[in-house]
């Protein structure tokens, strides 16, 4: 994974300039293809998820150096507590629109937890949910479908770095609720003959990420929009993915304000 520069905006006064609407329990933010943390994404101006503006993100054809489309979002950018853990999440939802039906490849939801002592990667756990494992048979190609971590057809998570697998249907991978219930034991597979057990509940969230798979991304043009996260505390935040970036005049104003010490830029994170 490439090293990516992320910009930290700590001044609430700039929120309206950047498309952020501050709320006591979280933020409603807008990201663009040129936003920090976004790579390999183009804008689609013809359609959007219900209630999320007039455009959306489209995978490829401008992929990043890894041949992927990727978006990384932090809790701080969402206006949520930096101590939020896997156990604190009530639900996560997002919309996709792709040419194929429910079984076609799609944008994946990824949860990276905070790095711990002894970890050789930038994260401790990497949980991935792929929509086609949710068995949502009502999802049709060419329309907006909402995916959720709860409900009757919830997203299911696999731990690829520990298991060597990229999702299983038999036995089924765990839901978020299952992972929040305590230590979960993954069954042995052809890639991990012994299986493994892990307790994710107390792990803090480093990044929430949406990605396309490197093996199939060059042929994908799926759309992404309308991400929402709700915590058990009642706090919630959302992201609207829009095609059109901020006008240059707005960015110029941000640079001017920065000269007065109102912003702090250049928070750097290495993603390898």
C-alpha cells in the first residue's frame, strides 16, 4: 500500500468551507476525488445515492499505484471520539451501484484498528466486509443498493492477514454483532489449517476505509456513496461522496487563513 499524506483540519471555523456540517455527536462531511486520503477515484455526475447530493465516486479508471481505488477516513474527520472501539459501533451503512447483481464484486468496507506494540504493520487488525457475502438477493445491478452491518442480511467480516483467506461462506464469516459478542474462533480453512481465535472488542479504530480489490479493480467501474456510522452512544456521522471539488477560490481562502494560524496541516501517516 502506498504512503499517503493526510491533512488534519482542527479549526471548526473552516468546516463550512470544506463541506463539513458540525454536530454535537459527529460530523456530516463531503469528500471529493481530490480530497486527502482519496486515491484512484473519479467523479460520476450522473447519479447519486438517495439523499446524498447529485453525484458520487466511481472506481477507476484512474487507479492509484497499487491498481486500486481507496478511501481512508479517520474518527477525527468524522467528529467522533478517538477512543471509539469495535465494541462501540452500533451500525455502518453505505451505498454502491454496480453493473452486476448481488454476487458481483463491489466496494469493500475495511476497519483498521490501532497499532499495538510488536505490530509490524500500521494496524493491529484488518477486518474486511465484501457485499457479495451478505446474501442480499434483492440487490440488483444498475441501481443503488444499501449495505449494512445489521439487519436480516448483514455484512460479514473476514480477517485476511491472520487467516490468509478472503472471505468464506461455509462456515459463514462473522457479523459485527458476532465479533462484539466476545472472542470469535475462525474455523480452519485450506489457507489456515488450524484456524484462530481473536477478541476485537476493545481495539480502537485507526481508519475506516473503502477499497476495490487489486485483482479486479482495473475492470471495475462501481459507484460509491452515502456512508453512515452510528455508535451505541447515539453519536453518528456521515460522508457524502461528490464528484465536483471545492472551487479554487475556497482553497485560496483556506491558505490565507492558514497564514493566521487557524489550521494545522501535514499530519502524515505511513500506510504500507
